[in-house]
C-alpha cells in the first residue's frame, strides 16, 4: 500500500470523529474542522513517516 493511501484511509475513517472531539472541546465547529485539516496536511507532508506510526490517530490528536 502506498504511503499516501494510508493517510487517505485514516482520513476517511477518522476525520469526522476527530472533528467531533475537537468541537466538543472548543465549541467552534469551524475551528475544529480547520485544526483537523491542518493535522492531515502535516501528515501529507511526510506520508512515509505517517504510515510507519504505530498509532497515527494519536499522532493526529497530539498535533
């Protein structure tokens, strides 16, 4: 599987859940969406490293 595919799969499976979590914390849907989007942009900057992570969702949450 290509490294970009890993990022895409995590995005498809986790984007909404991450947004909901951040929305619950911030109370601002737009801010939550932007923060999660930025985390995925960082993942796409180095997809090989992202694909090698043991827990990519935890990495996104920390971002």
